[in-house]
């Protein structure tokens, strides 16, 4: 179908939003930043757990908050929380302040999540372009991928020039201030129908999420489908940032860039590596449908990709332990690419076995399980990394996931 929506000012504001939002210069260096501040892997794992749990708690009433204050205003509050977190991260020298910074960051993520997508869909509906929402949303979302790739390069450049990891948080404030202004300039009708804040309704939301979670456990095939997606996504969330440490080890072992110090070498290698990875992830998502089409049933590539992902983690740990760092990096990259191949398949499969009436609640439950998995695995991986090293830690976590895999192996539904 030809794309015939109008690329008006709001279209470019939506694109600009995605691009700026993903200019998180610190993202490719976050674990290295924490390690540089003297934190252990266990302490880092606990910070990650706090982030996942707080985001999901905030997401439950976020819809009511947006209804009460307006989506646009809620987004502005989210960017304020982000900016506060960046400032606290930059100034932090104690673990307590890192916890505070992570909570502020989680508030920003929790309040932003879903609100912008709702505004885009609202605008498409307002313009009468409902039949083109995939094209429109796909166009605006592509700018986010570009933002991530650019952020990795510029993050590496900032670390290289300044010689420390803290500065990237200060530089991250700039695009988020610009995005705050950008969202402020959105049309006021995108705020939606503002209603009076209802604490009773918010309390009811928490109860409903819990009830839906309990009821979903009564349907084995739905639970397996959700677990198949959520467990790997939780594993991916915890594993992916440890690639930073593996790349740092690789950078310091390479017989090149001899004129640069350790931070200089690391920043160049990580910046370039993540720049390439984000573009590979973009292609992986784009070709997910073509890969799925090669199979008679979509649950088969879901099971296959899950198996490959876990064994890639296992082999990555073994290779890293054996000081075959270069091969280990490829295993890590495979874990990341598989998540982007699986995601569209999983959403398609889960939606195909559900009643349309429970789409929202089921995907909410999927998010909750994913968070639970990440919240448990993050400190576990950190503990094992402190005790035995990253290679052994990755082997143990991957073996745990492989051990539980048969419990959410999807079979053909009668």
C-alpha cells in the first residue's frame, strides 16, 4: 500500500523525539562507569534490579497519571526525572546516591513508557490515517535506532576526549532538555481528555494487575507462550551490559592503539562495536518476519532462537574464561541480535492465541514476568561474577536458563 500520510511539522517532532530520547551517551558505558566508581558486580546487579522493579511499579498507575495531568505534561515530568537522575549520577560518590539516581531514572522510564506511543496513535487517528499506523509509526521509530547508534559513537568520543565516564551523564542532559522542549511544543489536544486524579482507581489498577497475573497461570499454553518471550527478554536485559566488560578486556588485549591509555582504547572499541550492534539489531527486527516465514509454525523459530540464545551465552562464558575474548564477543552479539529477531515473532504468536479483549492485560503480565526474571538474575549474575569472574558467572546463569527451558518449550496448541 502506498504511503500517503503527510510529513507535517508534528511528524518531524515525533521523529526528533525518538532520535533525542535514544541519545543516552552513557548506555554503552554504564557498567564500566559503576566499576570505575568502585562498585562490585553484585552492587551493580542490585541497582539493575531496583531499576526494573520501580519501572514496573510506576507503569501500573502511569495511565491514570497521564489521564489526570495530560500525556504531554506527564512526558515533561518524565524528562525532568531523567535529567535529575543524570545530575545525581554525575555527582554521586556513594552507593546510596546511585540508588537514588536509579530510582529517579526508573520514574522517568515508567512515566514515559506507553505515553508517547499513545500520543502518536492519537495523532494518526485525529488525521484519519488509521490504515497507515504501521507505516507512520515505523517511520518515526526508525529515528530511535539511529539515535542509539549515534549515541554509542558520541559516547565513546566523550569518554575518549574527557578521559572519564562521569562526563557522559552531563552531556546526556543536553538532548533530554531539547526533547523536553520538543514535547512541550506538541499540540495540546495530544494531552487527551484530562480527568480528576482518582486514587481509588489507581488502587484498583494494582488489584486488577494482580488478579490478571493469577488468572493467566490457570491457562498453561498462554503461560508458556508468555514465559517463552519474557524469560529470554529478562536474560537479555541482564546479560547485554556485561558486553561492555568483555569489550574492555578485548580492547586492552589488542596490539593496536598503543599510543592511547586504557580508557582511550576502551572508548574507541566500545563506541564502534555498539554503533555496529545497533544497526545489526535494526536489520534483525526488519528481517524477523522473513525468518518466521521459513517455518510452518511461528512457535518453532521461537523455540529454536531461544535455544541458540542460551547456548550462545554458555559458549560466550566458556570462551571468555578460556581468554578467547574475540570469539566471546561474537557470542554476546548473537544474544543481542536474537532478542531483536524474537520480539516481533513473540508478539505475533502471543496475540494469535489470545482473545483480543485481554491483549493489554496479557502483555502487561508479560512485562511483569520479564521484570521478575531480570530482577532475580541481575544480582545472581553480579554475585557469581564477583566470586568466580564474568566467564563462570555467564556459564552458570546460562545453564540455569537452559535447565528451566523445557518448562516453557512451546508445543502446537490443539
